[in-house]
């Protein structure tokens, strides 16, 4: 991608059936109401929280892989816990989630250093405002 996107809205979701159980992620990236990319992937057997973190991580990896440049990314999640943990408002107690958060923060720094992203925010919304990403999770789990 060659042009810089002013605002990239990134709806992410992760879920598992059984918690832990079969898990998947869903990501939909939009700019100016146009879909830039989607991700809908099974991630094995794990918990809802690992799936939520993995969705954010895979979204950032895709930005890196595709060479997307943006002035601002707004991550939109329906997990208040994950939003508050990633932004540092809540402490992450579980070591495996600490590692996922550390990887996400490291990748954000890398993307900033490369000039691919300038500003970033994480927003918590009600589940019904994140339906598209949730549907991608269910699609991956059902297929």
C-alpha cells in the first residue's frame, strides 16, 4: 500500500467455545467505510482472553506484512478487560497473557519506528457494536 490512511478502524474479536476450547479470531479493517482487509482464523484450543489478544496481534502483523501506513489506528474491541490490560489501566496477572501483551507492545513500537503508524487508540464497545468481527470468529469456528 502506498498512500497513508488517515484513520484505520480495526474491529477485532476473539472467542472460544468452552473457554478453554476451540478458538478463533476475527478482524475487519476499514478506512472511509471501505474494507481494507479481514481475517477469520482458527487458533487451536485456548481461552477467550488469549483469542482476544491474538486478534489484536494478528491485526498488527497484517499491517506490518501489507506495509500499511496510517495516521491513526482505532482498535475496537468488545472486551473491556483486554482494552484496559493493553492500555495499562489493568495489570496483566497471567504470565501467558503478559507475554502476548509484551509482543503486541513490541510490534506497536516497531510499526511506529518504521513510520507505519502515528497514533493508536483502543476502544471498548458493547458486543452488538462489534458484530462483524464476531461473525468472522463464528465463521472460522463453524467451518
